[in-house]
């Protein structure tokens, strides 16, 4: 995975180029919609990304956590809110893994997360 700060132009006029992109080894580029100034409401319910491929296609992708996953995390870590950046970071990681493993975007531009590996649960424990 490689970070690319300059590939997509910044949309927000207040923070030019204030976004980070993740590039998978198989050529997908992922940008957080919130960092592009297009939305500011990522949460456990929905995180949004712009994904582009080497072939030139660009798609808007939503990553959602099931209520069961949200409840599990909040039961273990009650101070972690639904609006915490933990969910965005976790969603980005899972989307990156999906693109690398499947070499395509999720069907219907939606990736539904119905479980979390132990290391992500441990990460939630240390999140502010």
C-alpha cells in the first residue's frame, strides 16, 4: 500500500490537497470523501470513499458496519462513539483489503462489514 497525496485534486477550497490516498498493490486508489470536502458525516453507519482503478474507472463506494458489529464494539468500549474516526479508519482498511483480494469494487458499490478481526477490536480499545 502506498500513500499518494497529489493524484486527485482537492475539492475543498479551504484545504487544497488536504487529503491522503491509499493505493493498493493492484492499482486501486482510495480517497476519503470527507477529506475531499464532499461530505463530513462518516460514522459507523456509513463511510464513503472514491475509488479509481488503473483502467480509469471511478466509483463512489460506501462501507457500512452492521448494527451487530457496532453494538459489539460499543459494548466493549462504551466511550467509542458512532461518529469516532475509528470507524472511518477501519472502513478504509477493510475496503483496501477487499480491493486487493477481489481485484474489483464491491457489488452495488457497497461493502457491508459484519465482523471485525481481533486486532481491530484491540485498536478500538486505544482509540480516542
